[in-house]
């Protein structure tokens, strides 16, 4: 107990200027933009060696260049997380380059919204394949490098969920089901791998300002299996006609009165992976600006 306290205090002091994750190795999926990119940059700033993974390999390489330009260490591994060969390929690249793995951040994902009565099997299945099956397969592939009996190194898994997974959301039965499954996945890992010193937690985000919450009319999209999927949220049209007759603005339901930034979202992942959370496992951290309290 005293040793753990000393370790945490050391990381908080100026005696460890190299960072909270100094010398540790982290895989971050969906790391070319948004929350994933911010997380990768934050991890690198705190001394981690980062494996930047994304469907868009060119953007992943750009994040690696950002990290290296700032004096950090990173490699890019492009590819679809749901591809059959992806887990073995990214684990091999990580071990070949760095020789170990400390943290696995399952962040990759997207939304494909439809109302229940119009949603096809394919639309439902593709979200579960990316948000549930893919993280499970990657976690399983990483098992030999995380389940190390007697190791004192900081090791963790952080799975990204959403308030849609905790409370449901209109038009998102596929996404809500997938993100609810992620919570159960983290709790199960925490129970199975706790004896190996591996912590597993979930971050459930509310409204974070990324391409998934931007105006759908902006045209952002993702291509999965040759199919182009539009990203974003439909925004209501501006009121027309007599301004006095227009409906009053809807009050912001978020107590902090704003959406979160990708950096704020990434900081929550950094906290859970860091020694500051050394006795936190099986937890779901809601990052919502107070929404839902």
C-alpha cells in the first residue's frame, strides 16, 4: 500500500518530468481525428509510446508526425478494426517495435442512425461488429501481453462508450446496444484480469464536439466495406417568418452550457490509464458536462 502511494505521489511531483505514462506503450484505435487524436497527443505528451491506428492511414500518419515533431515516439497502423486480420497485425506491429503493451484504448467507431422500424439487419450488425466484436477480438489478441503474472507495470484497458449506451437514444438502437455491451465487457475484463494487475474501465461520453455530432449537412462520411455512411446529426432549419412568432430557444440541457472538446474527452481516458487511477477498475466514467444528473 505504501509503495502504491509513493508511486502515485511520485508521478504528481516534479521529480518525474517525463510524464504520467513515461516509457509505457499504448494502442489507440480511431486515433486520426476527434477524441482519438486528442488522446494520442495527450498520451505522447505524458511520455507514452503510441500506436496510432485508424481506418484512414494517411491521417494516422499525420498524427504520428505531430507526435514526433513534439519529441514523442509513435507509429501508425492503418486498417479497419473489424477486419479479420486486424488484431494480430496491430499487436505484432506494436510488439515488434516496442516489445510490450501497457494500454489498449478501444475508441474506433461511428454512428449509423435509423429508427427501429426502418433499420435493416445490415445497419444493426455493422455497428455491433465495429463497437463490440472488434474490441473483443483486439482485447483477446492482446491478452498474452497484458495478463502477466507478477508484473508491477501500469496496464489498463479503456473502452469508449456513450450516454446512448447508458440511457438509450432515439434513432440509435444499434449504437445504444453496442455501447451498452461495452460497459459489460469492461466489467468482465476487470473481474477476469484483475489478478494480473490489469485495470479495465469505460468512458461514456455525452455531447463531445466531433464529426459525429457536427451538422450532418457538412457532408462528413466514412466508408466501411465499400459503403459510404454519412456522419453527423441532422440540425433543425433556422426559423423563418415573423421572428416574434418564432418559438423561444430550447434551454441547453447541459449544466455546463456547452459541449465538450476532444481534448477534454481525451483527458478522461488519460486519467483512467494513468497511475492516478491505479485503484479504479470496472468503472464507467460519465463525461457529460453534467448532462443526465
